[in-house]
C-alpha cells in the first residue's frame, strides 16, 4: 500500500510517500526551528502561518521525489491530533481538499500512533507484543502494543513530558531551543552524579512526573545561569535523572506485561544515553530494545504518519474529519 503522509501538528511541515509502512520513497520536511529560536519555544500563530506557506510545496516535492502522481497513491494519511489547533487545521484542511479532488481515501492519524509506527520504517516488521516508550516534547507514554493498530496506554506523564522538561530546563540553563539536543551535547562534558536531582518514582505506578525535577534544577541554578564546568555538571545530572526514570519504568513495564521487546519512539528517543540505558537494563531480562532506523524518524516527520495511516482499519470521511488538539489514542484508533 502506497500512502501519502502529511504532518503539521507542531513546527514541522512534512510530507512523505511510504510503501507498506516500510519503504520511504520520499520525505520532504520544512522545519520552523530557526523561526522559534528567539522565543525559546513554538509560537502557535506563527507556526500555523508558516504551515500555510510551506505545505503545498512540501507535498508537491514529496510526489516529485517519489516520481509518483495521484493515480499511484492508495491512501492519504494526515495527523488529526493532538497538537496545536492552528497547525493541525492547516494539514487536515489541505488533506481533506486533496481527498475530495482526487477521490483517494483519507485516514486521520493520532500523532503518537505516528511516532509508534516510526519503528516499522526501514526494517522487518517488529515482533509483537511490544512495549513502546513514546517520549517527545508533547508526549510521554508507555503503550502496550498487541498489533500495529491495537494498543493500550499503560503509563502517562502527570505533568510535563520528558522533551518539554528538556526544553524548559535548557531555557533555565541559558541553552538554545530545542533543549534536548543542546543538553545532550553539553551533558557529555559533565559529571552525571555531580548533583543528586530527585526522581519521581510515584510508588508502583508506571506514570511519570518531571515537574519536580524541573523545579529542583531551578533551585540549583538560582538567579543566574551557571557557566563552564558547573553548567555541564547540572546538564549531565539532569539528563541522568530523566534517563534513569524513563529507562527503569520502561523496562519495568516490559517485565509486568511480559513484553519481550521495548520500542523507543519520539524526539527524546534520539538520546544516546537513553538508548544505552534501556539496552543495559533490558539485556539482563532478555528484552530486545529498538528505536527508529534514522534520526529523522525520531522527531516529527510525515513518513511515520504515512506508516500509521496504512495500519488504520477505519478510514475517515473527507467531509467530516476534524482537527482535534486533544485527540485521544483510543478515539483515533476506534473511530
Ligand atoms: O517528537 P518531537 O519532534 O516533537 C513532539 O512531538 O513533541 O520531539 C521533540 C522533542 C523536543 O522536546 C526535544 O528537546 C527532544 O524531542 N529531543 C531530545 C533529543 N533530541 C530531541 N531530547 C533529549 N535528547 C535528545 N538527543
Ligand atoms: Zn511528535
């Protein structure tokens, strides 16, 4: 099945042509990161306006690179939520228009289902059931996966997502947006045990909480961003605290459910320390750990949306598909 994927839920205008959720024929993405650097985060109105300007060209570019016309597309998959409402509306409206004009079936995809499906790209279909840790700027979930479109959320963040914590702490430390890569780079030069930051284990729960950790960094930093060695030590210790909690809970979730494989997904799955810690803890249990085959499939991209769209058993009506900024996974999969 050949799917055109469209993703505009945050600050990436992206389109892709993907065959059988595995072979990426083309991926074209225009990132707005540079636009949002001065504010240290995404400005919703600016993001939506940028999508309006970029999306048509991005879709045309994906078709051109795949050397493909509309007659070769079996399905159009678009992120319907969650995300920024203005940004989502641009993608959904555009996809609805394309579906009407071309007569190609339309699938509304949940953004996190997209991140989960990213682990199908470029490899043999993973063995299931599996546990997925989806960690990005907007999401921090543990999802038990019985089939590629049969999932159950068993852990969520009660406050900030890990990526959001990276971004907010980076701002406290005077580092640029997005915070994850900046902290990751700096952490390599610091001592991860220099500052004993708290870990919110939340008893036996598989839920997460990162707001206490963020406040602890704020207290540690005080009034002025630290510099040099101390800055690196704080970054490394914060990084270590996040990785420790994410990896420990993810492997514990595998143990409890009997999942023999752990998938990492979302922007934070680009973190090498997170990957290594998960592998280390999982190895002792005989659990395999995998993450997207390329960095671009960790962060927001339309190839993952196309992959998820090809798994959906239920299609959407181009007349009624709505952008939903707080779409739930269960609703998206059973609608
Ligand atoms: O999946 P994504 O592109 O967008 C959302 O759906 O939110 O994830 C972006 C998030 C940002 O918060 C960014 O700081 C984080 O992923 N991130 C990282 C790394 N690379 C990106 N966090 C930790 N370590 C990294 N290497
Ligand atoms: Zn995302």
